[in-house]
């Protein structure tokens, strides 16, 4: 198995605000040109879920949401707007409140366990939902970037995520293309180990990605050894729909 001894990472910035219907692949190639950068074979492009959701029109206006009694109760308990809580309930199959006042940890209907089911509030009166099929979104973006650059690439879609057992947030992969999501190793004793490689790569990108106010939603990682594949993040979920 190929191993990774070192890698580099760089942000694409400044990165313009994405609008609904925009081509993220074209925007990435434009920013690369402005930076004097190119994508190379084996590069991994990590993209925050928010611009993908925006490009795919995953916006919901909160004035179209009628909170249920359960949403009202959870809103009073956690301090979250009742309409946001209702969207969390609508996007999930189960949930629990991790602390006295949150966060709400939800089992998303696509199989992910995420804070707030991935619902991201949009001021002043809306919210963004996750991409409808993050693995499919990653495949489209990978194909478009490969066509534009001629390089063999992997794409990972990342989402910020709070943990039930600690304060703060990390980032995890919710979609992937061109990379096998699990890295499998075997010790001399024969013990087999599976590691969630796309999550580890996303966490590495997260050191750069998603810092408030920075506006750098795309990170390129270079030098990481991986196996190709299009099974996507869905292939490693325990509860895949």
C-alpha cells in the first residue's frame, strides 16, 4: 500500500461569493489562474458544502416553515429559532440534545450524524440545507474539473460538525469522488484496520478551510497517497438509506 510521508495544502483565495446556478468548477479554475496555480494528478480538492448548496439552490425561506409542537419545545430548550429546529426535524430521522441547551445532534435522512442535520442559518430569514446528494455533487465537480484541467483528481465535500462529547466543531466529509473513502491496512499479525480517510483529509483541510470571515471555501491538498474510487462517503455509512 502506498504511504504518505508529507503533503502540502493551499487555499484558493480570494474566492468569490457563489450564486445559485454558478459553476463551482469554473470558479475554481478561474481562481487557480489568478493565483498562477494549476491542478496536478493526484490532487485532492476539498470544497465546503455551503457553496455547493448555494449553487444547487438549496435555500429555504423561514417564513414558509410552520413549527410543530416538538419544534417549539426544542426551540425553548436550546434557544434555536423554532423554524430552524423544524428544518432540523424535517431533515433527520432521529435526534438528541447533547447538552443542557444543545447542540442538537441529528441522524440526517441521508445517513450522516451531524449537528443540526447540516442546516445552516442564512441571514436574515432563511437557511441552507445540505446538497441533495453530496456524493453525486462531488462526482459532477470532479468530472468538470478533470475535463477543464486534464488532471486525475479527487474531490471531497466537507461540512462543519460539532461533537456530542465536547465543545467546538470539526469538519467531516459528506461527499467524495475519485477517492476510496476508507483506507485499509493490515498489521503483520493479520489484524485489519479501516480508517475513514476522507474524514482525515477533510480535517487536515479544515485547518485552512472554514475559518470565520476568511472566505476560503476551497483547499487543495497535494502529496497524499490514496486509492481511486467513486463509491463515495455513502459507502462507509452504517445507516445508508
